[in-house]
C-alpha cells in the first residue's frame, strides 16, 4: 500500500455504507456526544471545525449537537462518497472537501476543533504528526480541541494493528484500512511537542467491540424495540469502566482535550 494514504483514500470499492448497523452506530454516536458534552469549552463558540463527515454519512452523528453549540460549524472530508452521503442526509451542513493534512483555512480561525477517530487511519506516523501541526495552525491561541484516536494501549487494538489488513478485511473485522495510532502517553507527548497544553485525558468505548458489533446486528434484526433500547443501555453501562485505573486497557479510543498555547 502506498505511503501517505488516509481512510478516505483506501475505502474499498465494495464497502457498502448501508451495511453499517443502525444500532451500533447509535451507540457510537451516544459515546461521542457524551464526550463532547462533557468536555466542550465553556462560553460561546463562534467557529468550530469537525475533521470528518463519516458519522454524519452513516448515522445522526455529532452535527445536531455541534450546530446547537456554535454559530458556525465546518465539516471536512476528502472522501467523495462520504462527503456526498453526509450532504444527502444533512443538506444544510457547511461542508468542505479537504484533507486534514492540508486544510484550506486561514491561521487561527477556529475556536474549537472536534476530531474523532480521524487521524488514526494514516500509514505514516509523519502524517499523524503533520495533521496535528495543521490542526494547531487553524486553531486560535487559547482555542480547544477534542481528539480521539484508536487506543494502542488496548491489547485488542495492538493485536489488530499487528495483523495484516487483508486478513482483517477477509474476516470482516474492519471494513476499511486502519493505520498507525498511539497510546495515551505517546499521544500526550506528541501534542505537547506540537504546542498544545493537555487539559484532560480519558478512554472511551469500553464494551468488547468486536463482540458487541455482532450482537448489535442480531438484536437489530430480531429483537423488539424495547429490547434494542435495553441493549443500548447495557453498552453504555460499560463506559463506567472509564473510572477505573485500567481504563486505558479497556477503552477502544484514547480521548484528549487540549488547548493551543
């Protein structure tokens, strides 16, 4: 596989967005919304950047929440299919086709940035670092960013990234390329090197994901609406593991809240 390829550039042609389970995506949205609601900057935000449109393409996503918190929210994505699907669901979103490694924005323009699992699909560590530098550039001094990445400290993530992508795809464990990522300690170090001050660090998505996705598919197809709601509550109960010292072993994503110096 060529160097410097993002998730948007390696989505397989046969990947069908409609196969993504609505029930699992509802849980994913709930976890991300809870994180943003908990960590959002205090006070009025005029301009916010969200670094991808994948959530909005396949589920409700974060746009209803973000649009209620800020005057203007810009959404970027370099994948044409993702971009068009998100626009089809939310015609009024302010969307821009762009790569997070080369954003078409002036310096220091955003009050806040939301980047959920965008920078963990690059093949090159340099691309991850370069993306952070680009996000630093467009964030105003004092502005804050909420960032999540696949958590390399989670043994399942470590094993997944060690296995060949061709095998993962054949086994239907992941439908798209997963790239280099970091654990909480290395991520904090890289953010500080870039010029950010780290405010908070956490881990999210603690349910056993591989199993949960498969169970969610069965529940969605065969169970009543009441059972589906109970299943979602069960999945959210796993987020209580974030209060334990072992949170970085169980959390699927490492989450950080940072401020630009």
